[in-house]
C-alpha cells in the first residue's frame, strides 16, 4: 500500500485531527464563509478586550454584594490631665465595635445595578462581535469578487495571445499588414497589465480578510464559491421583523434597564442608615467595667441626595432617546442596503438577459468575418473590449448584490444564511 494512503487511512481510523501532507503543503479545510466567521469570532483582538471587560464587571458585581465592614474603636479618657487627673491614675478605657446597617434595600439595589451592568457588558460584546462578523462577511465577499476579477482579466490575455498568433500567421502568409501585429501586441500588453493590477488587488483583499483573525494573506488561499445574483429576493417583511432582535438594540435596552435601576439606588440613599455600637468601658477606680451601647443615624435635612436623583432621571431619559435613535438608524441602514440589493439585482438581470447574449454573438461573428478577410483586426479588438467590459460591469453588479445581501444579513442574523447560500449556490 502507498505510504501516503496508509497514513491517511490510519488518521481516519484513529480519529486523529492531523492532516495528511502532499509534498510540503498540508491539506487544509476550505475557507468557507462559516469558517472565516468562526475564526474572526475566536481570535479578533477587540473581542478579547471586551471579554476581559466582562470579567472586570463580574468582579465589581461580587464587590457590590458585600456588606459594610464593622469598625473597632478604642477611646482613652481622663488621662494626662491636671490635679487628680494627672498621668494615668484616673484613666478610663472604652473598647467598642460599630456596625452600619444599610436600610432602604441599598445592598439589594446595588447588586441589581451591578448585575445589570454585567448584562450590558455582555450585550456590548455582542455588538462588537456583530460588527466583526459584518466586516468579515464584507471582506470575504470582496476576496471572492477579486478572485473573479482576476479570472475575468485572464480571459483577454488568452484572447490577445490567440489574436496575435492569428495575425502573425496572416502576415506571414501575406494576407495581413505588419501594423496589425503591433496592434495585437499592444492589446496583449494591456491585458497582461490588467492581470497584474487585479493580482495586486486580490492580495490586498486577502490581507484585509486575514487581518480580522490575526492571520496572513496566505492563510486565505483560493476561496470556494462565487459572487452572483439570485432570481428573487428574500422576504423583506421577515427580515425587517428581525431588526428588533439586533444586538445594538438589545444593548441599548439593557442600558435603559441599568439606568432605571441606578435611579432606584439613588432614591434609596434618602433612607438613612443606622449605625449601632456596643462595647466595654474599663474604670480605673476599683478596676470596674461597664457595658456601653449607642445608636447613630444621620439627619437628612439639607442633603437628601436630590442632585444625584435628578441626574439619574436625566440619564434614564438620555438612554431612552439613544434607544429610539438606534432603532431609527437600524431601519435606515436596512432600507439603504435593501435598495442597493434591489438596484444591483435589476441591473445584473438586465445585463445578463438583454446585453450579454447579443454581445457574445457579435464577437463570434466579427472573429469569423476577420478570419475570412471581411473585417480588419481593429473591429475584432473593439468587439473583444466591448464584451470584456460588459462582463466586468456584470461582475460589478453581482458584487454589489452580494455585498448588499451581506449587509442585510448582518442586520438580521449572525449566521449570514442568505449570503452563505448565495456564495455556495451552483
């Protein structure tokens, strides 16, 4: 049995995750959109920062649940005086402990505020993750489009080489002018320059995508799938309904809830806490001792926390307005993406159904007429340029459609179901 085949079989039977190798290059799982989204979610630096922030908020929640510490007081009286109180002959020592008892449910409200802060931190992480996923989907579609642009740019090179060979043969046979060879060579050089430009753009697009998970351009490789259009759009009403579950709105709602809890905490501060104290007083005379106790409570006359309560109310109002603004912004963002989606689909369908077939037919007729000596080379080159330009415009419309669909998906789902289905459809 072949050694490489035996290695593959052994890996499969053992369930080992080790990939077999072909030469020096390991076989890698194709980088689908799903894989790219997972990589970005697991490795994006900004998400790691947010996760650390969540752990910090959780620590503050634990701190909020703690009660005030008791205090111990030692008081010395009747010492270092005059007359009978000289020195420490009449010294009296009092040792007592004090404990503040929180009233008005301060501790419970403080814990509730901290718990809501933890919820808001998690929702903010979801917002950052949504932004990372959106950027990943856009970058992925951009790489696919760049791949197809390069593929399309390579077609004129093949045509130019074929044309140059045909022209050279005609000139050698005495059926063509020498100037036609020069024109064919210019067309070939321009086509090759276009290929080089598209190669550079593809490398830049791969770099942008790989950066989202801290990778390198070579980690991207040749992506599976193609940008294209669908015959029909997904149901708009269903997608608009999903906007209400967007991470940005969930975060804003959690902020509103947190501000309301903070208001109740400030209102609880108007209930004065009680401090109880108890201890023993040691009397110098006769070495006697006595129990002492006390209760203290602040008198809320001037400072009733009215300023902070009013500030908390205004903070609630501001958070509610931010929620309304986020709802309007999401609806506007969806409407813009949906309009781009409709426009790109209409343009692509018009080019594919009405413009491309006659252009392909015209190029075939012109090439045949040139071979039979009925048309000059310049007509062939013009027909080729027209066809390639039309295919480029079609690709740009398909790219605009895929990008708009990714934007719509990013507003309505974190799994990008419609974009994934589009890119992998046949």
